C-alpha cells in the first residue's frame, strides 16, 4: 500500500525527498512528475519510503517521534492503534509510516487517472481493478473527498524471488511470484538465520544451508526437498551451481565437494583451506579462495580433478570475502578486509588486473552481485545520515566506473539481487532491530520503486536467474506471409492475421520499402497519427546476419493502441501476395510480448 504526503508552504521536492529518506529521482518517478519545479501547496505525493520499525526508548513520546520522522501524531496513532493519551512503554515496537495510508480524491479524478499517476500498472497496463478491490468499491465511480488506499501493483514479469523469512515459526524459505504477487512457503522449520537461497541457472532448483548446517535442495517444480550434507558450524556456507544445473560445489571437511543432484554421487578434491568455490562457465574448471605460502588470501583456478592449480591474484592485503565469478567467467569480484571496513575489488581473470570500486562514503560496501551481462555489479553501501545509518542501493561498471545510487534503504545493509533481464534490482528495507520487514524493487531505467512484500521478517533473497514462464506456447504458421513463430497459449484467433488474449495480442502483415532498413523502420515509427507515441524507440538487431528492428512505443502512446510495438524483418527473398511484391515482414504485438514472440520468428523454406 502506498503512503501520501501533502505539500506545505515552503516545500520543494528535494526537501520532501530528504525528509522521507527517498532519492529525488525515485520520488519524481513515483508521482510521474513532468516538471519538478511546479509543486502546488495541497498537492498529494506518493512517498516510496520504508516503514520505520522503531523500539521505544526511555523518554520517547508520540509527539517527539512525530517530529523526528516528519509525520503527524494521528498517523502514528492510527498505524499502531494507540488510544489517547498515547502513552508508550520502553521496549514497545512501533511502526512509523512515511505518510498517511490513503489518497484523498480531488475534483476531476477517476480511477484511471489515479492509477496512471501513481503507477498502479502491471506490464505497463493500468490496473484500476486493484484500487477498486482494495477499497471494496462496488463500481468505478468515485467522489471528491473520498479516501482511497492505493496499492503497489505486481510487476507482472515471469519469475520468482526466493527469500528467507522468519514468519510463522521460521526462518524458512519462501517464494514470491513476481507475476502475481503471491507468496508461497517452501519449507517448514528447516531454515536458519544464515540461510540464503541459491537458484540453479535454469531456475529448477534452490539450494540453501539450513538448520544444523544441513545443505538442502528444493526441486522447484515438484516441491520435493532433499538433504545432501552437513557443514561445520561457522564454516564456509558458499554454494555454487554448475553450468549444467546438476552439480553443487561447496567446501566441507577441508575438501571441495562436487555433489551431483541427479545421480546423488559426489567427488571430493583435496584443497585444504579453500572457500568460496565458483564454477567457470565451461563446467570444467573451478575458482576458489585459499591462502598462499605466506598465509595471504589469493584466488586460484583449477581443473575438476584439482590439478593444474593456477594462482590468479597477487594480493598483499587482507582476506577475501564474497568471492563471485561473473557469468562469462572473465572477471571475479570480492570484498576485503572485513565487516567494519568492506571494499570491493574486481579482478580480470586472464591478466590479473585489478579494479577498485570506490563505493560509498563510509567504506562499508556489502553484498556485491553480478548482473547476467557480466558488466554491471549491484551492491549495498552504508551511509551515516544524521545519527542514523541507511543503505544506498548502487550499481557500478566492472571497472569501477559509472557508480550510481539507484535507491535508498533504511537498513544498515541489505542483500541485493538482479532481475533476469537486469532491468530491476530487488532489496530489503523497513529494518528494525533484528530484521527487514519489506522487500522492494527499483526499475533501473525509470527509477520507479515497487514494494513487493510488506510486514514480513526477511533476511536474504535471490531472484530466479531465468524468467520462468508459467504458460506454454502455441505455434502460428502462415503460408501467405511465409513465417512461423510461437505465441502464448490461450490467445484466441480474431482473423487470419490477428490473435488476442487477456494479456496481449499480435498481428502480422507484409510491407514494401527501400533496401534501407533504417529508412523503413523510421517511416513505420514516425507516422503522422503517432501510433507509437511522439518519441518511439527504434532498436536495430545486433545480429549482423539478420536485418531487423524493434519499434518500442513512448509513454504518451494513445491508449487505444494497447501498448502496440512492432518488429520489422527483411525477407531473405521478397514474397508475392496477390500480385504485389513485399520485401519486409512486420509483426505487431503488445510491448510486453514483442521481444519474446519476435525472437522465435522463422521464414518458411
């Protein structure tokens, strides 16, 4: 649910953002503000900030806390069901929201207007029904002065986020469905506070170290759970899946263990003192941390037999932690030397060249994780603001350049995780004394924040590496247009060229144009009636053997176009339909499906 702040005399967006512990860019995105300099007194702003879980101290009063956190006394009282005269007890836990939990309807408002303004959208589609359901409205009619609760809409992408939660007798492993927003418990009394869910690359299995240091495997499709080994208390709990998604690498009893989850057989490599084992993408080599003859931490690579051990680094500093190999195997990151000071370094595996990530102002940089493109790193950096610590959610290029703050968390530090397409980062916030109560996701391009989970007790999280689709596909073949491709099962045929479903559509045709693909794409994208909006984006294929482009609509696309995007590709040989020659095939589809559908297009022989 979203919280709102009413603009007062003397306010500015930067002042409001600072007061509520929110980045200015996130505040602007949350309210779809076109001109940041035009702010009206009385205007209501959605505040994408975390709930403060506060433990009452000696001398605290509701009046003091209201001033400290910049909210009204009534807001704190209502959130915590306090009765006048609002007496507090030392040790009492309070939830302090960033504003009031409702939007007051203004003259001219409709559910559509409200949903658009406050980003109540899933896959780019406005979801007024979510507002209607949350407020139990019998119809879409609303009146001025009405108070409406405004939800955060599910992102709508296929995939899951596995996380560790202490709810209902945990810690245990839970699953958040990114498409539907539904949470599901996977284990019962098997987890521990150190449990971190680790997905296999095909998202078919989750490994974690649970209660009594036992390693468990969850088989995602069946829900079956198996225990495979037990580690020593306080040891290295790093788990890493092989590229073929079958074998789990970890360290135990002074050895590297390679456990095959299909055959349930294991191999043991004698590599004393090793930790942080990672697979190279070729599936034939391992990377790990171990000390050299001088007792200094170094990174090594070796074959699966333990032979051909090669030292990669020439480290002269402290121990290496959180060692993680990039997906392409070209770079490896690590943190050093410890907890109070934690710096991030990246090493080029082939040359040993080292890059330093400057990080945040306190030199407390934690939980670095690679994007699947092997170019970007997300991490949490602790910052002291006033008398309180908070975390900056940051992204940086592997060479330490282009370091940017994407969002803020009120936790001292938070694990972070990339979405499969590297478009979003999920992280934790709403921290109290012991745990985080909220899970958020930030859109890297649009800077828009979505609260995924609220009022929970979360310690760790990881997004599924692949976008797991919960639908099968059907096949479209046209002898007229000489093409074949796949589309979501369940979409219904409208005519020979068009199919529609509840969540999208596609339509096909052929066009004639010059041999210059760029010119053809520009003509389609910039038509006089602007079917793709005033500023469509044209993306040319990166495959030199395929002459094609994608046309993605801009935000001001007419609503009646239903998020239409286009894919244009040149025929290998021009086709003839009813005596007319065409040299390009064109596919129209909603922007959420255009890439997936167009990636399966094949021309008939």
